[in-house]
C-alpha cells in the first residue's frame, strides 16, 4: 500500500472509497460484516475483498476484533462529540434534543453500511469492546439528560427520557428491513422524539432551528 | 426422548423448561444463538446443551435454519394473531393501539431469551426465511394501520405511523444493552407510541383499558 507506506503492494486495484489502505479495509469489512455476518467473515475474506494479501492486512489490524472496534468507534465518536457539545450549549432544550436526534438519525440513515446492526452482536459483550460500550453509554446518557430537560420544561412523562435515543436507533431496523430509510424519516423521528417526552410547542420552528444549526443545504454540514 | 416417542434416550437429564424434547432443543438453541451468536453455534453444540446426541436432534430439526425458523415463528405468531384481532375490533383506535404496543412490548421484555436480537441477522435475508419475514411485515402493517387510525382521529403527523412498531422493538435493544428491561418500560412505550402519533387524550384511561383487556393480574393473561 504505497499510499501510507506500509505493507506490500495490492494484488488487484480496488474501487472502494477511502484514501488509504486502512480505509479500504474498513469499508470491505463493513460490507462483509453487515451482509454476511461478523462470525461468518474471516480476515482472509476481508483481505480478498480489498484485493490484498492477508499478511498485508495484518500490518493495519492485528485481529478481526480490532477491525470491528475501529468500525464501531467510527459510528459513535462524532455523535458523542456533538451530543456533549449540545449538552453544554446554553440554548433551549427542545431545540437541542431535536437537532441531536435529527443529526444522528440522518447519519445512521445515510452511512454507507448499516453498521448499527452490529450493536446487538453477542460478540460485543466481552472486555475487548468495553470502551466502545462505555462511549455508547455516554451517548445514551447525553440523550437522557437532554430529554430530561424537555420533560421538566413541559411537565412530560418522567420515565420517557429513554425513548428519543431508541427512536433514533430504529433507523437501523428500518434499513435492515427495507434496505433503506427514507430521507424524511430523520425528521419524523426527531419530531416523534419531542412528542414522546411531552413537548407540545412548535415543531416546525424546531425543524427550522435544526436546519440552521446543521447548515443543511450548505457544503459544510457538521453532522 | 420418551416424552414424544421419537429419537434415542438422552445422554444426560436436562433441567431446561419444556415438556418435549423439541421444546428443550428450542430453549437451548435460543440461549446459544442469543448469547454466543447464530453463526458461531453448531447443531452439535445445541444437542450437547440439551444432553442429546446430534443424531437425535436431527429427528426433530433437519438443519440449524429450521431451528432458527421455529424460534422466529414463536416470536411472531401470537403477536400477529392478536394484532389482527385488534385490527378488526370495533373499539376506539387509541385503546387498541395502546393494548397492542403494551402487550407486545411486555412479551418482548419478559420472554426467556432476547430472540428479537436475531431479527437483524443477515442470515435472515435468504428465501428460507421469507415466510417469517412476510409474517413480520404483516405485523408491522397492522401497527401502521392502527396508528393511521389514531393519526386521522387526532390530526396527528401523517408520517409517524411507523413509530409505534419501532418503539416496541426498542425493548430488544434495551435488553441487549442492560441485560433486562424494567417492568415499567412496556407502559412507557405504549404511552410514548400514542404521543408519537398525536394522541392528546387520557393516557391513564388507556392504561386501565389495556389492563382490563389483557386481564393483567388474572392468571389467564392472553398476551
């Protein structure tokens, strides 16, 4: 992989997206893990899908678990950063919760592979993935805290703080069932998350706020 | 298995629930599929977990896919029957949707193994599981139709009809994340499903109606 100076040259040119061999490996693994299954995919199959010798793949990832961990981190790092930014933001809580749910639902619905389907793997319950699970738990907690603020403001149902996070995750199930998720779905989910926690204000205004915050329509969308 | 007259005697006595060898096989497979993974579990391992020879297991199920199909059918048959009963019921739509979401969420949260986690398996996309997928789609459609009635009645958001089904499924994710789902969660989910589709009436009255319909507290609960 001349692109990053490690490993041997590839057996065949690849058409996968990614500027580096590492990114191409991750893309091939994501495709195989989501379409064939994690246990059913060998690192040999991943290497073959990139057009690379297995020995070369090991220059980048020592084990299949390391590949999975890198893929999972890629699904959580930016959502968690953005959730914690919104949590410390001084603005109205309903707007922040709306922007967070829309942004994450959109990311889950437009990502190249439906990696969230891997969250339910029993393989993730081992210590190797503890850091990933802890980060996902932090994201879930950020949702609960934002939702709790809206519930307090609107006298909503105290136990509903868990629901917005779960509505966002439903994008994963829809992609698994239908092969895709409509572009409208993230908006419907964001509005639904607000209704769930008792918000009865102006949802159209929240959509405008989310559009502005995420600069939708600009080239420079942050989520 | 003297209990149903087929197969050889077991290697070891089993403490699994189930009156028949078939039920014990299903219980062992459910445990292994959800805790170890479907691809990672062999029929040999299932037989060993029941204390049975592999040849005896084949008297009951020809393939591992047949075991999975039987388990999946067990998660959908009764919910589908009940959903279609409620769909043809003459009562108010909000009450019917509340009862359906609560009943299914409770079933998903109290079942012995978290079998819904298998719904996302890529292995299910093959023709072998087409009937299961079709029945699950019918259940999803019953939710959408009931939700559509509530949306029409309450002038709710037209696109939100998908959300109640997805909120019910979130029980699966909660069990996967936390190892359990609180007894209160099915009520919170049922209320949240109604809020999502625009219902602004008396949720406490719906809870009473659901309690009466499912005869909660009786020995003879139907869902």
